[in-house]
């Protein structure tokens, strides 16, 4: 009986082809996210956020005191509203990115996938919008 349980446990631990594909896709997403974070000058924080819930899928914060999880969740609400406005003007239109300037910070929101977005926050004294946007477009594959 114990041998049967061990065999069942081994079979359950072996991922299916679909699970393995999901694991590989997730690993690739983490690699791409890390590359984008490493390349962005003046970065304060970065995250990938699920659009509908505002849940942070991955994040990195380089400045103590900046809550990237809360900022990402609030940005999801802003992005959902902006997407409704864009679709009201033209159902075929797409929103590639949004820039929000708050004091000396540049907040770039860029679609990562149909269900998530890349959220980058950078120090405006150390970078500019075009450079931040270039990094984001390189790693998201959306627009340029």
C-alpha cells in the first residue's frame, strides 16, 4: 500500500506538458522583468500588475519608503478607467502606455499582456520619458 502511495505521489509531482509550458513562460517573464529593471536608469520601483485585480505579480523597489504594491494597485484603477475612455472613442483603439508625472517622479504604465501591465517609476532628474519608454517598449513588445 505504501509503494502505491509513493508511486502516486511521484506521478502527481511530475508536471504536465501544460504546467511545464506555464512554468517556462513564467520563468521567461521573470527574466524579461529583471532585464528591464536592470536597464532603466534612475529607477525607483518596477512591478508587473494584474489589470483587473490590481494584484502585484512581481516587483522590485529600490527606494525605501516607496510602496510599489499600493502604487501598482492604484495605477490599475487609473488604467482601467483610461481603457474605458479610449474604447469609448474607438473600440479598435489600443492604449500602449501612459505617463504620469508626480513631482520629480515619472510613472510609466505600459501594457505587458492583455491582462497585466508594467509599472515603472523613475527619478525625473536621472532619466527622461523617452528613455524610460524605450526600455519599456523593448521588453513589453508594445509599440515604440
